[in-house]
C-alpha cells in the first residue's frame, strides 16, 4: 500500500527528482543504483519489487483527473527509435510527459542518419542538447549497450534504457508484463513473490523474440514455472541452456558472485533426456535463493496444461531469413491460442500478447477481444505506469 508521504511526493511536493530518496516508496535501506537498463539478466528481486511498487504509485497518479506530476521537470528524455514502433515509443513519450520531462523524439527517416551520420554521433548530438536519459530501440542487438558504454566512457551521467534491441532483450515490455500479472493477483501490493509456483506458458516465435528473452529472466526470477512452446524451427534446443549460459556471462550479481560462478558451472551441464528439459539453476541473488524453472516443448498441449497465464508472441516475419514454417494456417492449427485450447488451462487462465498481433495466427480474433481472458489492453495501460517508474528511478537514482 502507498503511504501518504509517498503520494505527496508524486503530487509534486518535491519538485526535483534528485532530492527524492527511494525510502519514500517504503524501500528502506536501499536506493536505485542502476544507471542503465539494458537487460533483465542481472536484475535482483529487490529491483523487480522496487519497479512494481513505484509503478503502483504512478498507476494511482494516472487514475486522477489531472494525470501529471512535476517529478522530472527540467529533465530531458530522448526517444531514439531506429526501428518502427507504435506502443513502446508512444508509451515512453506519454510516460515522460506525465512526469513533466521534456521529450525529444528522433525519427530515422527524417534525420541526419540518412546523410551518413553514425548512431554514436546521433546519440552525442542529443547528449550535447542536454539529454538526461536515452530510450533506444534498434534492429541490431547491442546498440543500446554500445551507446551506454560511450556515455560511461565520456563520464556523463546519462542513463540508457533498452526499448528493444534486435532479438536480444526488451526489458520494459517484460516489466510491464510482470506488473500486469502481479496486479491481477494483488492490485494493491504487486510483488515478485506472488508468482511463485504459478505456471506460465510462452508460446510461438521464441527464436526471434526479445520479449520472450526478457520475460524468461523476470518470470523465472519470481519462482514461476516457465514453459516455452513452439515449433523446433522457432524454439531451438539452445534455449535449454539459455538461463545457465547467460547467467555465466552476467557478472553483476553483487555479493557472493564468485560462489555463484562456481554454482553456475553445474547449470551449463546438459541433461541426458532427449526432449523436455529443466534448467534448475540455483542462484544466490542479493536477497533470495531461487531455482529457475524453464521447460521446453515442441507441442502446445503440455506447455499450456493447467497454466495460469499464457503469453503468445507475434511471428516476427521481418526477422525470418528462411522458410521456417510450412504455412500460417498450419502454425495456427498447431500453436494458435483459441478458446477451445484454453480449456486445458486453469479455469481462470489469462492470455497476454505484447502486440502487434497477427489476428487469427498466434491468437484467435475473438479471444483477443474477450476481456474474460485477454489482458492485452491492460498490458498497454500498465506500460505507461511502468515506464514512468523506470524513467523516475533512473533519473533519480544514484547510478
Ligand atoms: C514487441 C517488440 O517490438 O519487440 N512489441 C512491443 O514492443 N510491444 C513484439 C513484436 O514486435 O512482436
């Protein structure tokens, strides 16, 4: 629950973000220290809960008649979207506006990129204009990381937020998915622990999906069982090792990192079972020890059987280089989410989709619009509160 102190800050008693300690959100003894949000691979449970709590406060702001607070007045947020986007770009823009930040929107088609300017020079141009935070989307994995490195090399306190890089990650989407699911379970106090032992299926084009990769991190961190399902061409066996391998590369776990590395040695071991495999990587995070539970399926039924949530993904045709599917019709027959198929799940199952949706391909059109099952519009609504939280935390943190 929010304290009245918390509310008063969001209403603008404290005009400048730098003066706002995180303890106002009930997060005693902690401050946000992450300057960039590039991946969820090394997010701690405490960070997830901080985002969920902060987003809850901003959700309350967004329910008021005047949906705006002066929290980031005077700060400049720049949206650098080198790839098309409807909801993510607009959601960040609205979030920045609701926080009273000044927002600059870069559009590649009408920019100097077409005159041969490099991406780093474009970023430095916005830096010279006084940008405090850059939100970056690019079709190539690693571009936000490269810009973040350059900002650090220059010694400037500019945060970089990855809004989707190639097939790599899309942290803000996974965080808004997490917020959507957790607020459904406990609207007043959404927190990571609510998902412990829930069954969550992620279905479809996992191979090309940055949304799936970020969601694997957040949902397995909660203690949920995450079941991936797709045809073998879109769900290669390398995902069996996804959690173990990425964590072996993620070194930023804070205390006890050496011990974790030793433990991770075991994680990479391949199971002898030919089909489904579990990644039980025991990880000591800063404040909990969680087994990450990830399962792979090349058919839909075992993944969605008794599931609490089903997240279906768009077929990313723009990233497919080969003929990976016989036909969209056949894909829908095997992996499309329909009312009939949901009978296999828990009776109160809910369906998520990050959008944009290919109606009638990954999900049947009627189901998509059915509020009894579909959380799709709640995801879009949650996105604004979650992105306000991210912008606020990054601009006011100690990173
Ligand atoms: C996703 C993306 O761009 O990664 N969409 C989004 O951000 N809401 C998923 C997709 O494009 O299919």
